């Protein structure tokens, strides 16, 4: 007996052509904008943002927007700061009072 096997077993979840994080971001912007400005302008901006994101992410891998923002210098909590904000990476952090360790 033959059964059909899908070729993409780990296909990402897409809602209306966007990833869940993108939909959440658009919903957050539209919701906060609706509280501040009323429903028409933020709703229109959310629809326009959806179209822009669809064209921006066409043919790109999952998570592309997050990695692109990080490469542009946006700092996310919990990650190493982007290269645009830090000149030298060190295991000691930014402390100025670092004592040298000498072996005697």
C-alpha cells in the first residue's frame, strides 16, 4: 500500500503568507495605534505593512527579518550586541577595573 509523503515535514507555520512573529508585530502596531488614533489609520497602515512584508520576505528563509534587523544594528535583549555598537568583544564585559592575572 502506498501513502503520500509530504516533501516538507518541517515547513514553518504561515498565517496569511507571513510568519507568526510578523503577524504578532502587525497586530501589536495596529492594536496600539487603534487605541491612540482610532481604527481607520492604523488598520490601513497594518494592511500596507502586511503587503510590504510580503514583498520584502518573498524568496527569503524563515527568520530573515529578525536576522536582517540584527545585521542593521538593532539590539535585542539576551543577544550579543551588534557589531555596529561594540568595537571589541570580551569575556569580561565593559568593566574598567579589570585586574591583570599574573602567573608567578
